[in-house]
């Protein structure tokens, strides 16, 4: 099947031809007729399967021209970067039509976004927090919303947006079409579906956790942080195939720490991105990485969801995630658009259990490579990497009391006799009651 076989209009077909898109992915092929029918839909598919176009194409196909100010379609996404990405995809698909789209998100001037909404929009792409802020000001009204899309809903719940999502769904018109797309169907996601969706149709393209076939997965057993830095530098210097590398770390602190280490001794430009970075810096670094100006980008797990970064040759798991599903999201950043990819994992001593759980989820073993012979192995451990000594304690052995034992009291010696020490024992004075005063009595008058 090609896009020409779908019931698309000429402006959409022309836009797809400009983008050189010819064949729909399975999620796009199956979601199109169901969304066109008007029913509520839940789409479960892995990262990189084309979920964004799966809901954009039928929505844009059904959208007629209107000059009303209030938006008719609402798309909720978890991050600011994904907001700009979805809005950008809509702009590309509507290059030959007159659909007005706006992106609203936190971290920027709200007055600029108020002006954008006041001038009139057809589609709003927003993060939950800023959307509620605009609604509470009265400038943004929900009464004309006909379709609502919740994209990457499981990631939104992980980021703590559950209350905001429920508040938004409560404020929307009752008669609307609900569309939800996610990589996992957790109990929290299922609870939202049960509360706000009406007889939804479910599309599940692949069982979550199945590795993408086009990705070659390898691993190194690395003892500590400093050795991981040495290995990363070694691979970048010796392997020219690592031309566009996305490195995932566990925390924002670790991202900054790794960036400082690599940036000081690696000649090529390196970028780092996480939620503590300013919005302008995040947008600029992403653009430079997409354009090939930055060879390596260090990121936290929030980057593993939704963002479409093209032509990533390698994904390196500098830290192993404690949730096996996050590993799948990470490696899904490479091997996209019918291209091969490679994922390399640095498994530390304390991360072996996490890696075993990942292999159990995928039902396959990842090839473990030996460390290069000329790699410098560091013996310095970070504070959080130091092995614990708890299990060296024998909890079955009774502990010695830290309170010194009382010495036995010496035996009472008979009057006139000596104690064991050889000294005469002093007899205790007998209690004789209250001592009588020797002062003369006071006169009575």
C-alpha cells in the first residue's frame, strides 16, 4: 500500500511527495480508517514507527477551512522539544493548504503565546502545564475542540502530568474524539482510558520490548565512570563510523559531568541537553546535532521519547537504565527510516542486574565485546559507584556488647576484718534520723 491508496486529498499527497514519503508504516495504515470513522482510538507502537503521522494525516484530511479564532484540534505532548517537532510536522504537511497551527509550552513569554491564540488557530500543540495556564487566563477556550490527541501519554505520566491531563479532559467538551498514542499500556494509562474514552478501538503494532531488527546491539563490561569515559573517547577516535552519536545517561548531573570530561579532551564539538538547560540552548543544540555540526549529543532519557532525530548512526548507553523498557526507547533513536543502526552499552559492575533484565525482556542475549587492550582502566570510583559493605556483615553472629561489664562487687567483710584488697573496710554510718540542732530554742515571746 502507498499513500495514494489512502483517501487523502491533493494538498496532503503533494506535501508527502515533497517529503519523499511513499509508503505508510503499519501504525499509519491501520489507524487511518479508524480515526476517519470518528471512534476513540488507542495506538500502541514502539518509538520510531511513525505514530505522529498516524494521527496527523486523518486529522488534516478531515479539517475544512475556517476563519474562527477558537481551535478545533488539541494535541498534548510531554516536552517542549516534542511540541516544536509536532508543530513543525504539521507545517510541512500543510504547506499547500491553509491550516493555522501554534505551539505553546512553558519556559517562554506567555504574553507572546496569548497573542498567537488571540489571532486564531486551528490546531494547538501544547504541554499540559502551559495549556492550563492559558486556559485559566480566559484567552484560550476549549468549547470548540472536536478532537484531542494525547501523544506519549506514558511519558507524560512519568513526568508528573497526571493531574493536569485529568483537569484538561474534564474541561473539554463531552462530544469529542479522543486519540491516545503510547509505547506502553500501563495501569495508569488504562485508568485514564476507562474514565474518559468511549468504547475505544485499540491498535497494537508490536509487543513492547521487541528489539528493532535493523539495530546491531553490543555491550562492554566496564568497571566504573572514568573507564567508561576512556572507552567513549577511544571509540570516537578509532571508529570513524561513529559520525552521529547519541549518548544516554541516567541523570542531569551525570550528563553535565560527562560533558565536562569529554569536552575538555575531545577536539570535535559535543553537545549536552536536559531539562535544566535553557529553551534556546536546547533548540540550538538539537538543530546543530541534526545538521551534523555536533558529532555527539549527551542526553537524559527524556530525549528517548518522541523526538525525531534523523540519521543517528550509534546510540551509546553510557548508563544502563533501571527500567528495561527505557532501553528500547533509547535504541529506537537509531535504525530509523529503513536504515541500519547500532547500539552500544557500557555495563558497570552495579548495572549487571539491569542488563540481565533487558535481555530477559528482549528474549535474546546481547553480544559482549572485550575491552580494547590499550584502553586505560581506571581504579578510581565515584562515591555512588563504591561497592557497599553491608553484605560482608555476618548477621547471624551475635554482636559484642559495646557497654563494658560491671565488675563484681567486693564481698562484705565482717567488722574488724579486711576486704579482698587487703585494706580495712569502712563501716557505713548508721542512719540516725534528722540531726538535732544545737542552737538554743527561740523565746516564745
